[in-house]
């Protein structure tokens, strides 16, 4: 971290000032690989799903022409940069190169999101904390919603110093003041379990390990 010539803190790395020169892009359909139903069954049928084969930075640049400010939710699963060998991408980039790669893509994703949209990113401990700071810089620290832990393994790894069992899902809003959760209604059987009341009249489930708090 370093303080720039202005007043804000920023994450710095070798090559941060280098920017790829991206010309406007367009997407070309391959009719031989395209498929959809011959006709619409209802007015709500969607015919606009797209599977894009491309370098993802170039693909995002092409999507920018049509979808700037129109995407409600983005989910990405970037390389974790663990040094593992995969057939289709490099998961062992030099750290500064990885940061530049992520910064360039986050900036376009931020432009694609609607004002009430959100970005969801899966990542592990190897780059998670640097990515959090990078997201703060690109999308604004105040727009960070949460880091969700999801269990990735159930078996213990005896060879590890401490067996890690979860990865992270970062949730970042385009504008935290305009983003809201799309909550599902609680099912009747779930509501039926909340039958006890504590001193403040709030309902709770009666469990051996659960204490009633006002």
C-alpha cells in the first residue's frame, strides 16, 4: 500500500501504470454453433443467451458496446494464481501481472453493471486479500458487501499445517446505497418452527444451544 500524490491510499505493484491498448470490439456469431428453439412459446422466452469463445478481456470490451450500465449481476471465477497447471489458462502468473490482469477486467465490469447491480467473485486465500484491496480501489471500499465463506472440501488434509476447508465469495455492489438483496419468502414449515417468544416478544426457535437475546 502507498499514498499517491493525492489523498487516497492505493495498492501499488510493478507495471501498474501499463495499460493494454484495447480497440472497440464486436462479437461475431457462428451460425454452425448457435442453437435456439424454432419459435417462442411464450412472450417471456429468452433468445439472447450467449456463449463467447475469446480472451475474456476482449470479450468484455465487446460486451461494453451493448451492455454498459445494463448488467444486474456478474459472477466471475478468476484464476486463483496458485501455480497449478491447467490446460486452458495459466494459474501461476507473477503476482504483479495477476493484479494488472484483474484490475483491467474489474474496471470494465464496473462499467457494465447497472447502478443497483453487484459483482460476485470466488477466490482462495492465495490472492484473496490483495483482491479485496484491489476491489476497494476500483469499485469503492464503501461498496463492499461481504466475504462469504463456502466449504470446498469435507475431508481433512493431514499434510497441511492447517487444513483449509473454505474459499471466499466476495460480494461488491456498484452502488451500495442502491443495491438490495433479493430475499426469498420463508416457507411455511420454516415459520412454524419459530414459535417461542423472548422478553422482547421476538420469535425464535427452541434449540438446546440457542439462547434468547433481546
